C-alpha cells in the first residue's frame, strides 16, 4: 500500500509553551514508516536548532500563503496542527488540498472546520463535546525522555517520603508569565517545618533568577536547578510537585507523584485534568494564591500518607504511558481513511 504523506503544522504559542513541538516530534517519530513533514513557525532559535537535530523533515515557514503552496505541492493525506489557535481563513486556505485535517488543543474558530479535534486541555464540560472532538487524557503524547523517567519511578511504587526531609519540587513551565515560581517559593520559605525545596528553571523562564537564588539562601536545603530538563531530573526524588495547570501535570501523572497545581493564567483555570478525580489538588489562579491555601495543601499531602497514596493511585490509573500507541493508531486510521470520524 502507498505510504501516506503526513504534514504537521506547529506554530509557537506563548501560553502553551514548547510541549506542542515535543508532541509533534514524538508522534512523527512513531510514524516514520510514512512520509512525514514538519512545518515549523517559531522565533525560538534554540528550539529550531533542537528540531534540526531530530532527523525529521523540518520546513520553516512565516506565512500561511507559503504553507498553502507547500501543501498544494505535496497533496498530503493527513494534516495535523499544533500550537497556536487557528482562524477560519487559515483552514479554508489549506482544506481543499487535504482530505483529513486533525488539530490538537485548538480553541480558535478554525477548529470548527477540521475533521477531528484531539483535546488534552479539556474543560469541565468535555463530556458534551462536539461530534468531531475526542477529549481525554490520551491526547497527551509522552516524549521518550519523560517515558524513561516515569518508568524508573514506576518501578518503586511506594508513596512514602523518600529521604530524611520531604522534598518539594517547584516547576512552572511554559514561560511562567506571572512569575509564580517566585511567589510559590516565597510562601514555602514561610513554612516552619524541615523541608528540602528544589526549584526547576527551564529555558522558557523569563524572570530574574538572582532574586530566586537570594531567597534560596535564606532557607536551608533550598536550591535552584537551571536546566532545560530540570523537572525531569528532579522527578525521581520528588515527594511533592507544585506546578502550573497546563501540560506539566500530565508529565507528573505519567509517573504518579503527589501534585498541587495552580493556574498561570485564566486559560488554565478552565482545564479540568488537574482535579481531584485524577489525583491532583488544584488551588485556582496563581496570581491570587494565598499563603494559607498553598501551605494547607502542602501539609495535607506531607502529613497524610493515605492522601498521597490515593493521589498516586488515581494518577497511575490513567495509564498515561500507553497514550503513544493509542495516538499512533488513531492517526494512522485517519491517514488511511479507515474510520468514519464521527464513530471513533
């Protein structure tokens, strides 16, 4: 059977961070038996350099008019869009040249015209989705480096405190526009119990790091870890993770680690994955975070072993590490027109 031509279109979106690029690369690697092309739009030179090292067919673009020409030349069987929310005219421009269009987490009006919408960042009303929407935790693809770390953690399922001090990891990915890293660390330093605190600072963090380092000096056993994969490095030793409510909780749930989430902005307030039913404590909008609320949530998880066990059990029941196979098969079915999408 003829190989399918599959195009990924990935546009950088500040509030979604770089995970859409990671998801695209992860799934594109799983579909390398087909002819796969990644069309990239981003001003992040470091990210472009990383993508160039993947060995995938990477094509940079600036405007949708360029994209239309490329799509028309390739005549793909499947187009997959990631990152920025789309407008109607963007989809109208390329729709005549492809039989099936799939989007991930697109909250723009352009999603009305596509064939299938896969939603990991679903809201509380995701049970009432449109006929072309598939919303659920399976829409999160697991990058290989995360899978490796999660497998390591899953080999030791005990949820008891690992070291002599409870270890809290603070990790606000996707830019941390309201500097919740600083706010959270300030609240944690006021807790009058012995703790180890590690703050993960990735390449997207845009704020002053010296102020964090100065605060870390004011409390014993507190350190700032500045690396692109800081969270993954810290996950195996974390007893509790405090993070944003975007894609990061999926990384936590892949391994099963007690977790407190807070929204970096109003969009994240709408995402329903980080709720109690999936093993999280969600404390609302981060910039309105009160010291008493986050401290009470921290103490609840550190003092009650059964609470930690329940959180870990709910996260691991989601079986996030099986997602890649589900997504691979779904995308192949769509590329080969094996299903009526409305009946998937």
